[in-house]
C-alpha cells in the first residue's frame, strides 16, 4: 500500500478489542485456522509446509526477522474482521474520520492570486461521506495517488472551501506528504 492506504488500515486496527497473538506459534496457528491448512499458510508466507508445521507444534519459537514481519502482517490483516467492518461502517455512517497530516498544499485558482504551495499541519474531522469514498476506493484497489487525490478533495471541501461557503473555484493540490494519520 502507500501512505494513505496504510493510514486508513492503521486507523481501523485501532478499533481492535483484543491484541493479536504475540508468539510466532500462536500467530501461525491462527493463520492455519484462517486459511484452512498448512499448505495455504506456507504459500502465503513463502516458507515450506514443514516449517509451518514446526511453528504450529512450537518446535521453532523465533522466526527470522523478515518472516516475523510477514507473519505479523498476515495475522494483522485478518484479525477481527467483524470488529474491523463495524468500525468502518460506523465511520462511514455516523462518525467520519479525523485526519492529522503534514503536507504541502497548493492551489489552482484564478490568475494573479498568491496561492503558493507551502507546508501545513492540519487536523480536521472529515464527514462520513468522505470516509465512504476513501474506504470504497481502498476496497476497489485504488492506488495511493488516487487515495491522495480523494484526500485532497476532502481537505479542499472541508478546510479550504469551508463546505461550500467560500472559494468555490479552488482546487487543492496535496503533495509532499510527510505525515498522515487517520482516526475513526
């Protein structure tokens, strides 16, 4: 993913009600159960089926650093799917998203204006319809640039155009993203 996709995913993970399993054996057992077999788990992680079986039986306890990261990422991506869906649904219907970002904002506006791009720190509450657009685009497999464009449109509407009360012709350019974080 990219910076926006990772930010959305991290926000949804904050809604988890239980921590993911800590040990490699417990994580491997969870994946075997979710994927319904050791072969599928081995294919996902890029290891042999026998290696997966050894982790399941706690014969191997400490994975290599790259395998530990892949294992944790695979478990996190599948952890508490109903809690994850409920959090996304709530953000899309009632609460919206809060975005914290530090990025360069510039504008396309009428000639002769002084809308030079500059770094800004923004923390804004985005209404639910923007959350729906971002989550739907993420589910459809949008690229990070497309997600950044949707985020720029949302920031432009909420912050710069003040929900249609000013600067109607202003198009926001959202570049050089240094930090972006979402909260549900």
